[in-house]
């Protein structure tokens, strides 16, 4: 899309939009009192890394939508590919013996890009349904192989795996567990978050790594290895605060999984499709070949909803054993939606043709360096960045790492000051999180860092 002009924005009646939003639109993570009083930032257009509100204000979207606008917004060739597919075949039944050309092409492509023997793909409607599918696959696989007891799963504090009842229960963020909601507790176990900044006092990174690996293995042994079916892990925890685990963590956890016949499930809903400089980070960045990878978001760069659960020959050969007459009775009306699949295929083509993975290596390294320049500012406890996943954690006291009270909403305060200056970062309680499009330039990295610096300094001044 071309940069929108004044005529474009003239069509919006902001007052009635705000009123209608307040009256009818319940958002994801709806904050009732805040929304009632302040409404929302209503977005009308987007181009590249920039988005525009209905009043015509422009923002550099360092959040990348919701970790997803990888190739940037407003691509004409994407719009054309989507429109062509709508004309040709807007929908096709994905169940049983029905398939469509674009879903087939996409599954073949994903099998080619995924590591190891991950050659089988179940297409879903997004990340939560991909993780949900992975969990059901674990159950199905263990039952098929005659190990019905082996269905306990281990996940981690601060993990985020989605918003369905099951995936929220797999998640481990305290802020996502308000008393008003219930959670599934049966057969789900949480172990420590591998955050080196918050390692137990006195432990260096190497000791912390040993602690984490031993804790995991102890948990399996305590539950009984014959009862533990799978381990779920994001390569880098995203909404848990861009947690970059100690070096070697994933490989060591994978070794534990292999020792005890536990499936390793890598939730790459955020980390795949270029965010860490690779199509999939599990093997290329962390040296692990998982049994299952879940992905979504950057798979279509957010142009249309789609997710995928990609799994190994090992699982396929058990569940699909010839002659057993089984049916994997699981499926969504929009699994393999042809228009979503076209957007994923076009997205992958663009990432490859424009060499966006090497670009992320370069510009992501630059973001890492530049953001570290904020570490000495007041309020800043920790700066964490790996390629295009970044986070600044704010503390009340740098020495003790004590946090501000939640009610102070420090992340939100800084986010709002950045927003006034034309930059969007994502506030999560004590954090500001960033995941800009892969197309981001060095100049835009400078804009992010300098604007955030001003917002932090102004907030520090206001808190004096
Ligand atoms: N898994 C991870 C690691 C995520 O970050 C998310 C969303 O942020 C999900 C799963 C859920 O994806 P969706 O919102 O598409 O359902």
C-alpha cells in the first residue's frame, strides 16, 4: 500500500469508532477499566514497518503486529496472490479424502524447510490450535504405541503456548493466571524458567544450566519416565519476556528427552520464519531436531491466519501404521485453507527471494548492539535481544533487581511515552518487548533505540 494521504483518513469518524469499539469490541487480553476510559489505538493502514491510526498518526511498529508481520505490511504481490486464489478457489474441505493444491504445495515446502525427519504436516488455524494439535498428537502416539500411561507433559514457568483452555494451561505466566479463570492441572507440570538474569542468587550461568537440566531430569524420574510423554519449549520464550536460555540449554534438555523417550516439542510460533535468522530456529540456532515443531504467525507474516504442526517420521510411522484402520479424528474447518496456504507460499517465496534471512543476521546483530546501549539507563535492569526478538526489563533497583509494584505499570508508562513519539513497543507488566519486521533497516533500528531511550529517560524523571 502507498503511504495513505489526508483524503484516506478523512473517511473516518473517530468519535463514533471509539464509541463503537467501547460498546461492542472485546479485544484479546481486554483490560476492562482501561478500555472503558481510554478506548484503543485504532489502526487503519499499514505499509512496511509503519502503521497509521485513524487520525493519520504514523507509528514505527517495533512489535511487528503481534510478532508476526515478518515481511512487512502492504505488499502488492501478496494482495494479488490472495485475490487470485479467492477467484480460483476460496475454500475447500480439508477432511478425510479431500485436499487442495495449495495445501499440498505448502506441506511439501514445510517438510523441505523443517529439520531432520519432520516430514508430516497438520495445518491449523493459528498457533494455539497448532499446540493443541501437538498435545493431541502426543496422546494419540502414546496410545497407539501401547503406552497409555506416558502422557504427562512438562512445560515451563513463564511459557506462553496460546489461549485455548489447554494451551493456557500449558503456559506458565503468572499474569495469565488470574483467579477468575480455571486451568487444566491434570498431567501438566511446570519447571523453572531458564532466565539467566533471574537465576538463583550465587549461581553463574554454567551452574544455572546444570541446575535446570538436573531439575528437568529429576522431574521426569519423580513422575516416572514411563509416565512422561513430552516436553514443550519455545526456543526463546516470547511473551514470557524474550528469555534467552543459557548456552547449550536446549541441546542438554533434548538429550534428557532422548534418554527417557520423551518427545521434544519446539513451539516455534514466534521464532520461525526468519525472526532468529532461520526458517526454523530449533536446529539452525539451537542444534536440536525436535519430534514436533509448531508454527504460525510469521508463516504468513500475519496476512492471513494459519498454523502448522510439523512432526517426525517416527511419530507418523507409529500412528499411521498400515492395516490398523485408524482415523486421526481431529481437524478444523479452516485447516489447509487454500487462501491462507497461498499467503504462506508467497511469504516464503519473498523471504527467500529478498534474502531476508541474511538480512536478519546483519540487522539483528545491529539491534542487539544498539539496544545494549540502553543497559546503563536508569530503570533498565536487563536488555535481552537475539536477532529480531528483543526485550527491556525495568526494575526499581538495579542491584537487588527488585521490580516496581505491578500497579505502577512501568512497561505501559514507557510504552505510552514511546507511542507519543511515533514508536510502538509492547508493554508486558515490567517489560517492553519488540519484534520488528524482518525488513527493518539500520536507520529504523536507530529510530527504535533513540525513541525508546527518550521514553525511558522521561519516565525515570517523572518517577523522581
Ligand atoms: N505459541 C507461542 C510461543 C506464542 O507466542 C503464541 C502467540 O503469541 C501462541 C503459541 C499462540 O498463537 P495464536 O495466538 O496464533 O493462537
